[in-house]
């Protein structure tokens, strides 16, 4: 589970992590609040099997406090 470091994270039930893949697709998942500077983001199921990500690919992850 990737840990994302940043600032001003809030313990909101609406917090999300947006994964953006090399094929230009994206998937949003719920963020797990750890602190104002750390959240966990669960990797979306099936992204490797679907061919969206391969070894060496870069994936962008963006966190939003309110969806």
C-alpha cells in the first residue's frame, strides 16, 4: 500500500487517491488518513492484470481531501 507524504491532509471520509496510468486511464480509491502529512492509498485491483502497469512504468498519485 503506497504511503503518500504531503501537507494539510484531513481525516475526511471523502478523501481520495487518484491513480493516473501510462495509458492515460485513471482510477480513484479511498485514502486512509494517517496524519496531516501522511495518507495510505490502496492500489486499485486488477491494474497489473489489465495491462495498465508494467515493471518500470511511472504512475501518478494525487490526493484530495474532499473527493
